[in-house]
């Protein structure tokens, strides 16, 4: 199904699959959807998550230590799709686990699991020929990251090759929460909108209802990751789905009238 954002702004919620365990990941995703998330990003844990800040790094370490693999994440994806067929689901991974499985095999498995799209955080658009072919062959949306430091020529290539939405990062660096959104985030969204009619989702550092409401003023969706993963880290597993649902509901309520 196509990725859509029926709410304004859209909410994209990131979860590290396998933290605290796979069953809880599934239940947290369902709770997030039921409380206002439009898209779930299922993060495939990786042993060397260089683009992520300490919160998501620790979550990846915990999930890897429990033996969570890409194939396990695909199983959870299929379960979430069956439970909530209306939601968008993006598989979020580093390239290495995908290469180990094989690009063509991964794309077919992702489609079979019910994913709508894929974001490979270290896949650059200039080297994405095989990846894009595999995505097209399986009707999956490739989502690329766009940074404030990218020249217009590169933003144009990212926009033209993305499907579903374009993921604009609010600042250069690793993931993590921040008190205020970077001042160049709005400018980046404006630059991207020159090249595409796709929704623009803004991420990196968004952690409060006020942030989401600010994003609603210039972007189409907000991506919330580290704030969710940090909440999961300090919440007992049995309580995590409700805690995630409550937090997502607070983000959604904060946008009322935005």
C-alpha cells in the first residue's frame, strides 16, 4: 500500500526491533499506531550503528545481544501488518545486514513481510542502482536521508529517487533528542520542496509535542526516534507498550489545531 499521512502533521515513530524483545516491539508498534502514529520505522539492530546517538546505540546493543536478526525483524513486520493493515511500515537498517542476506532476497522478503518501504541509513543515492532496481521490482518505497549540508544537485537526486516520503534530517550528526530544532531545518524542507511533491518528514532531535507542532508549520511529518527508544530503555517491558502509546498520544494531542 502507498505510504500516506492522513493526519497533519504525520507522525513517524521509530522503534529498535528486539528491544526489549521482539514480542514487546510488536506490541509497542501496535500501541503507537492506535494512538496516532501514521508510519512505524522498524529499526534493524546492528553492531556498529555509527549514525545513531547513544540511546539508539544502547538499544541496538541490547537487541543484538539477544540475537535479534534481520529475519526476526521481518517476522515482526508481518505480524504488525496483519494486526494493523492501514499503517505504514518502513524497514530501517544499515546496509551490512541487507548485503549479508542479499539485496534481491531482502527486497522480496520485505515485500512478503508487508513492508511499504525501506530506509538504508548508509545507502547513498549515487551508489543505489542495484538497491533501486530491487525496490522497484518489489513495489517498495526507497526512502533517502537529506541533510542540510547537501547541495541542491544532490537534494534533487534524493528527491527524484525517493518514494513514499523524503526524510529530511534537522541537523548534521548522530541521532538524539535536543531542546530546540536546528534553525536550518525549515530551510532544508523548503529546498527539498523545489524538487518533489512527496511529503517531507523531518527527523533527528524531535522529542516533544512542541517540536511536532513546530514541524507542522513547514513540513508534512515529524519523525520521533530517540525519545521513544529512551522511554523504552527506562520502562519495564510489560509496561512499555502502554508507555509508548501514551507518549505518542501526547505528541498527537499536542498538534491539535496545528
